[in-house]
C-alpha cells in the first residue's frame, strides 16, 4: 500500500447502508463482477458506471450500517474505489472492509468541505489534503495495515503461513 495517493471524490450522505451499497436482489448473481454494476443503485443508479479506478468516496456518518453482508465492501473495491473516507462507519462493516482489503478512513470534518469531483490526497496514517488544507486522520494499527497491504485477511494469512 502506497504511503500517499490521490483520487477523485464522490460525495455520499449519512447512513449509507449495505442495501444501498448492494441491494439484496442482486446478491443472487454469481460473481462480484456481475453484482458491481448495481452498486449504489437505490440511491444513484448511474453511479457505478461513472466510478473510475482510483476514485474515493467521501461520506457522512454511519457508512455501511445495516446487514453485515461481505459483498458490500467487495463491491466497492471491485468498482475501483481505493478508499472510503467517512465521519464514521458501522463497526462490522469496518472489519469486513479491512478483511477484504478495502481501506476505510474516519475523518469527521472533510465531508462538510469537499465537493463531488474534487481531488483529495491521502497521506496514510497522517492526513487527507483537500485544496491545501490538511484534515488529520488516525493511524491504523500495524496488524490492520498488514492485512490491507496484502489485499485482505485471507491473503495476509496465506503470506504469513508461507503459502504464497
């Protein structure tokens, strides 16, 4: 995982639940690749097709609330989102995301200042830069950074156990 990266911003509000991220009716599709085109469709049907690799979601509070379906962070990652920055996250969603190799960053102020289409730069475990203003972020513990660097928990454990 790079020490810093820049991405174009998509702005979402509060309480983006897992049914918005991937509606229940699409969970029957065979693969995450089949499902990803329906990501965020109840809220913004056009969004999944507009997201490009490296984009960043900036959201309000309680992102990922609702059922603890593992497909939700997998869909976000498959769409090419490199991280989600939100005021707060549902706890189970936070762990599911880390375990699937999706970086989540809590930052309480950025959402009020960023506009869709803006670019932000994340300096890992330090701050998010938006138009020259630095918004501080907490450092993730090294064990979680190891999981993210590996691309998810299963990959991290395979590496740790000498299987890859």
